[in-house]
């Protein structure tokens, strides 16, 4: 039903161990390598790094895994709510939830992949201490404790799931997001991802605590070696922009020779981007990273009423706007993986 999985009983690997060679893994910098193998698109595809977290990154990865087999997700580590927040506070670990969702998105469509995707996403419902925890969060944290290395632990989970890509945390330590919020002309600050998402005011800017967090070197390497870096979709202030606040990662995003693509959201997010136009997302991106060039801005045709302002905002970043039907056909504010994959493939191949 899929690749065989090594026993994690008496045969637990040493704490510094990497997963053994298996065709279900992508290479250390996000793509296939002689040591790690790789599977997915028959002809390889470009080396792509996708940035974000939560449901937005899930949508991006669900599309990208059918476009390339050289895919790396670099994921925010600032969640402080739910199961992730509880594990973070109790054990001092990185919040695993967004990392788990990214791994689930990279599962294949076969029986093995679909089954394990459901397993790691399964959330316990009870009257006891397990209530609200997900299987994947507990599995990831268990491997972190056994191996002593967050990246090695994620790689082991990826191998178990047959993930079609690699998942990396953007920083080596848990982060807190601090948002500057405007409520009726009064500026205040809120701390924490949940608080930022629930704030009644409009978020103006964000910063991180600690202010100079260490980036994961694997994430920096993946960005520097990429052919394309994809920002979004996702919660703009709490999932997309935080990558630009990790100094070493931000430098890599500026210095990489990769082309940069921004996938815009399909609907505003309450608290974060209420009443934002598509071009306002780009203006905020420019405010947080004035010197970051962008090559392509992808927006759904249904959310752009006036193309000229979006084209102007994209041009200010050095890029161009591409409109396409990438939303789900049922009218819900979510990207259709097949539609999005088709358009991204055309962009990567310079056909659009």
C-alpha cells in the first residue's frame, strides 16, 4: 500500500539520525538528490519553496505537489492557540500544527497518502486531557523528543506519510507575533497569533518576539537554491509576512536568484485584512520589505474588480499581474488545487 516504514520501537535511531534512503523523501534542500531520492511529477519540475502556514499554505502545497517533485514548505512557528499552543507551553517545543497541516497537504492521492493525511489531521474529542489534540501534533512532538532535532523529526513523519516534498520550520525557536493595531484611530499593540487574528481593530504592521530569531539553516538553504519562491495565500500578517521578520531568512529571500510569486487571497480575513483590496496586500508587503522584488502576482478573476490598480501595485514591486480562475467552482473562498496547479505550471513554464 506504500513504502515500508521502519520500526520505531527497539530500533529507534540515534538522536542525530536522518531518515534512511527512501524514494518518498525529497532532498535536504527541497528537491530530489542522490541521497534522498524523490517522486512526484515525472519530469521533475522547478525547485519551489512555498512560504506560509495554516489553510493558505495547505492550499498552495496541494497544488504545487502536482507541479513539481522538488518542493519545500517553509512554515511559520508562531501559533499559540489550540493543541499547538498547549504543547508549546507545556513542553517548550515549536508549535506543530501548521507543520502538521503542511505535511498532510503533501500526502499523495493514493490510499496510503489519503489515509495518513486523515490520521495526522484527526482531532480527539473527549472530556479528558486529550481533547482538542491532533494525532499528527502528538506524533511530531514525540519524534522531536526522541531525536532531539525538529527537522529530523519532520523528515521522519514525512517518510511515514510518503510526503511529496519537505516541510521545514522557518525558525529554530517558537515565536510570538506582535501586531500594531488601529482601532478607531487609537494605536495599540497585541501579542500572540490568536490575539492578532481576533483583534477588533485593523492590523497595521507586525514584529516578532524574539526580535532576532535564528532561522533554520535548512530553510535558508532551500530559499537560496530555489527556482521559485511562492508567498501566500494565507493569513497575511500572521502566516505570510512573518518570514520577512526572521533576519537570515529575509536576507535569503532578498538574495536568492529564484523568481518570486505572490498568490493573493480570495477573501479578506476578519481582523487582519478587513476591506483590503487585492493591491493593498501588495502595498503591505512592500511596507514590510521595501526592497523585495516580486516577479508575478497571481489573483483570481473573481476578486479583481479593477485590474489597473493591481497592475500598478505589482509593477511597484517589479512584477506583473496574472488573472486566472483559481477559486473553487462552488463559490467558496478557497483555491481549487487542480485549477491552481494548472495556472502555476503555466507560469513556471513561462506560458502565462
